[in-house]
C-alpha cells in the first residue's frame, strides 16, 4: 500500500514537484501561483507528474489529518458548497474589478450587508476562490477571475449549484429510476424530463444517436475521407444543427429528427454512436434505447458509446475521481448511472444475446472511454435471439 512514512511520500512529491518547476523554468513560464493559470496543455509525461503531485499530496494530507479530521473535513464540505452558492448567486466575481475593491464598496455594488459579505468572502478565501490584498482589500484569485471572464465556467457552476444539487429529490423520490423525478424537476417544477424540457454505402456510415448539433460527427468528418454521418436528435436540435453545418461538410453529414426510443430508421449502418447518452438513463430506459437499435443492425454493426467509466474497484486517487463525480451527478440529477465495464457487459447482454461486448478503451491522457459492442447474426443469419 505504497510508502510507509510521510517522509517517503514527501520525497516522491518533491521529485515530481521539482520536475514540474524545472519544466516551467525551461519553457520560460512563470512559477506556479494562485494569481495565474499554470500547467495548461501539458504533454503527456509532464501531465503524469502533475497528476502524481495531486494524488500524493492528497494522501499526504489525509494521513496527516488522521480519521477524525478527515471525516470532519468531509462532513463540512457542504459549507464550502453553500458558500460557493452564495458567491455564484450574487454574481460576486462580476463585481470585483481587475485591481481591488473594499468590502464597503463591494457591499454597495452587490446590495449585500457588509458584515455578511466579509464572512462569506473570508470563507471563500480558505479554498482560494477569492483573495485579499495586504491592505485588506478584495482581489481576484485566478479562480474568481475565471468565473468573471468565462461565462461558460459561471454557467457550469450555476447548473451544478442551482439545478442539480437538489439532494431533496432523492428523499422525495427514493430509489427512482425515472428521468423526471430528479432535482431538475423539483427546481423547475416540471414533470418533463430534462431533454424534452430543453427541446422548447461503399462509404462507412455512422449514426450519431442523440448527437446534438453534430460536433463529434463534424470533427470525425473532417478527420476522415471514407465516412458519412447521420446526426439524430430531437426536432429543434436537429434543425439547429442543420443550420450550423458548414457547406464544406454538406453531403457528408446530415441531420435527422429522431426520438431514440422509437425504432431506428437508418438501417445497416456500420456504427451507431452514442456519446453522453446512456449515462443519463437508468437501465430500464437504456435497454429501451439499445433495443430500438436492434432491428436496424446488420452483421458486424457496432454500437460505440463514449462515457466516463468508473472502475469496478474503489480508488483513492484524485485522478480517478472524475468518473465518481459524474456517477454522483447521474444519481442526483438523472436517477441514472455511470456504468463500470461489468455494468456495460451486463446491460448489452440483457438487451440482446446477439450483442457481443467487445470491451472498453481509454485513450492515453483521456478521462472518457469508448465502450464497444458488436452485433452477430446466428449461423444462418437468424434474426431471433
Ligand atoms: C448530453 S447530450 C449529448 C449530445 C452529443 N451526443 C454530444 O456528445 O455532444 C444528450 C443529447 O440527447 C438528446 N436527446 C434527449 N432525449 C432524446 C430523445 N428522446 N431522442 C433523441 N435525442 C434525445 C438531447 O437533445 C441532447 O442533444
């Protein structure tokens, strides 16, 4: 179970940290700081050192904490989220200029009580979302500046904090596998599922099921010469995608309105591709989506899914936490699941015995994985299971 002393861990940490510092120096980059972003677009071997630093530092801290402090810290993370929610809700990063501002001035700008504001910002400073100058004036940290300047980062925070984080839904609808019994439905007082509410060949053929505006199909069309793509989605999304399609890809990529719970109309494609689709649906619905593909499949047609892939065994590594985060999000937000490799195997075989699970592949440096199954007709081309 790894090194047996804090010193041994710290020595490993020192080694990886030295390599990262030398990388910055050798490339004329500024040393790390909380004022600017570091380690962007790293090459794979340098990225591995960065991940080592995080994984080792995390365990070093946990070991130094011991079980009591570790549990206490974990139980108090709701305070951090409540604090982040306050900062998001009152759009505080937007009111902090690029220089600095006093608490009194920020209180006037935001319409908040100055003492409450000070308490909230002092909490945020402990996890470095906001900073304070030596003169006691509020300043941006790189994190708050990112929230100020990147509206997508702010929107993502809002989605997680205001729409998804409604754990109450799990109490209201215990053990639900329904897509319309989630925090989203509570937040918006709607019984409509998330996506319906949002919706107001010599050449190889890939059907991009629930393909949105076709970002993946367009990227693949640019990267290949021998593939055509049909992007299917709900009617409004398909119409919008069609409008966004560059003329250079017309003829290679087309859009089609199709509800993936209905029988697949594009027959005998080589690949039916589902990116970030099945993780939003519990097994009951995922099976229906996959079953609706079966009548369209030819011998050797492949179903390829692209999803986060939690391991079948638990992990304590920070670098493997993202699939676990996503699994919580699926449980809270969609009553669904990020499936492990064995969950996928079970799912495919429960849909149709002619679907053979081919395994999973996680490209190096990628936090998302490909999950593949192939359809095989019986010996005489039999179409029954
Ligand atoms: C998480 S997005 C993934 C989009 C795309 N595959 C990607 O990776 O960028 C899920 C997509 O499923 C679509 N969708 C939801 N319900 C659908 C349905 N019943 N039939 C077809 N598409 C649906 C949504 O409109 C949305 O575009």
